[in-house]
C-alpha cells in the first residue's frame, strides 16, 4: 500500500524468521526439519482485510484490537489445523512461550 512495495518473500521473513530471532526463538520462523512451524495458507487473490475493531472481551473489561480477514484458507500450528476458511476448528495444540530473551544489542 505504500509507494514502494515490499517483496512478499521479504515481508514473510520479517514477520516470521526475523521476529522470532529478535526474541531469541531461533527454532522458529523457518520451514525446515526440526524447526517449530506455524503456517498460514493464504489465497492472495481473495485476501481482504476489514477495518480493525475494539473488543472488550478480556478480563476486567480489557480492550484489544480484532481484525477480520478473508482469504485465509488455513492456519496450521504444530502440524494441526486450527483454522479452516476463517473458522476455528477447536484444536489448540500451541503452548504459551515463557522465558524468551531479547537479542543482544547490535
């Protein structure tokens, strides 16, 4: 949407490998044997993002932003499909990650 387009491969790397590395989760962000992989399967021709909305569904009426999207075919976490065509499957294979450290300053 900006004047200069970011190549899709670079955007994916920034959102996956580079983000994981920034908090020292070095076993993530790459599709490779032995790595933990969460995958979104996206139909780019159908991709449509709706305006974000504020939801108050957290404890103590806490607020969060929620944004709907079309075009997400599936989300796969630890080899299990958790969303198919925008709807939750009920599977919850993920776990809370604790103790990730910050990467050393450059």
